[in-house]
């Protein structure tokens, strides 16, 4: 253990802990663009520089290891001036269109430009990157907003292991590229969206998000992803009760800031116009129960192809009480005629442990059978 003092506050940390990590533990925010707590530190943005007592130069806190009796300052007139210069350099190669940018309000570059009073650039440069790529159904790549922080590359390589992208080119030709600059959909990308999650600017944006509203106008709801039994926490951003995009949260106990493709992009069924919102029973059964005056029969097969009946023709919506009473009656009739082992229960790993416990109790104690199984795809 070593003891380090940051802005007058002392803390004991494990050997090898960086000043950035120690400062976070103390509740001190050091400005940063390329740093991310789940990724290796690159020290590229130079915004997280700090002063160390006894050293003349400034040090990047994301790579500076804490030492015993070390005294660090994260705020000073000198640091503010240097950070202002760094932000000025970033802004010189970045569009100043925050008034129409979809990431406004959630962009780290905008946040620090505001905090350090950088409203325009001191350099007479044009944005060197202009490539806009809409080559997959999940996210957009707008290179003019890219600040080459490398977060997307590191998360893809270090956490996901897909190695789908890399920094390519030199100088003003530098850009994040797929192999041979081919379409993303032809690369090894698995479309988990982790690169979009960690991007600090609008360089990577969900397709469903673009042009749909400002960040401060969106409502946010945290819930548990329902696709498997892992139980990842997911946060949905909504506008007018419609989901715009999904993301993970740093405080999620199971998954942190990472989700799979289904968890991040498989939510469009929630507001799909064809989603069933009420129970439905077959029309012939509804006719027998007196719930409809119109009997229904499967149409004659075409000599060329079998005609598939439409769901609205073959099924009738009913209330929950009616549907549950019908299911209970059918189960009771089946048990009476064929015995309890003629029924099997199929549960889902998407359900909670409590729901699955109640289901197996219902099958064993209520129905009287041990015919139970589960499937994560239900």
C-alpha cells in the first residue's frame, strides 16, 4: 500500500494504482477524453495532466502510478491553460455544430470546452475527416466528429475480442478503419455496440437515435434485459414513450457498461405495431364458447401453394380472465382424461428465479407432474 495526497486529500491505495483511479476514489474528477476505467490507459488526449510536487513537467494521470508520499495537484492556473490549449487543438479539427448535434448534452468534448471556455478555435484549419458510413443496420460512423481517442478500438480489441477496427493512416489521414476500409458488415464486428457506448462524441451513433431528439429531452428507464438468464442491466432512452436506444450503465452489477447485440439492439418489438397486447384464442373455439358469431375454417389449399391464414382471421382477442379460465379448464380436462404426466411444463431462463420457482411448484404440486424443462430462447 502507498499513501498519496491529491488536492490536499490523502488516500491509501494498492501499489500500481494510477493517480486517475485514486482521484476517482476520492471523488475528484480529472478531465479526460481517451481514458475509460474498463480499458487500458493510452495517455493520448493529454487532457488528464496533473502537477506532481518535485517534478517540473506535467504528467498524464491515467498512466502515472501512485507513489508513497506523492503530492498531486489536479487544478491550477498552469493546468487550466494547458488543458485549454489541448481542447483548442481538438476543436480545431472538429465541427462546431453543437446546436444541431444529436450528442449535445452527452458529449465529453462539448462538456470540457464549456468548462474551460473554449468557444472557437485559434487555428485556421478545416476538418480533415469527412467520411460518413451507414454500412450496417445498427450504428452510424461519422468520421468528422472523431477525435481519435482510440476508445472504440481498445474496447473492441481488449474487452470484446473482435478486433474489427484499428487506427489507420498518419497525420491528417488518421482514422478508425476496418480491414482495407471495407464495410463494417464485412468485418469481424459482432455488432455488440460497445464502441458506440464508449465513444465520447457523435462519431458513433445508433441508427435509431439520429435526428430523434436532444439528450435532455429523453426519459430514461433502467430494467433487466429479458433475453437470457444472465440478467444484464439495461437503460432505455425514450421519447414520447418510444424507445430510441439502449445502453448499459457503469453501476450495473452484472455487465457494467457492456451488452450483447440482442440486449443493445433487440428492443424494437416493444412498440412494434404487430405486437400482441391482449390474449387471443382460436376463432373456432371462441365460436364454441359463444364469444363470436362467426365460425372459421382453414381455407382450401391452393394447387400452387398452401395459403397461410392471417392471425386476425383465425384468432379472436379476449380478456385475461377469459383466457386464464380457458387454460385452467383445458389443463383440468387433460389431467382428468390422460393423467398428470400427459402435461409438460417448459419454463424460460429469461424469467426470474422466483418466477421459475413458482412455475415448478405449480407443475409439481398443482398439476402433479415432474415433466419440467426450460429453454433460454423462450
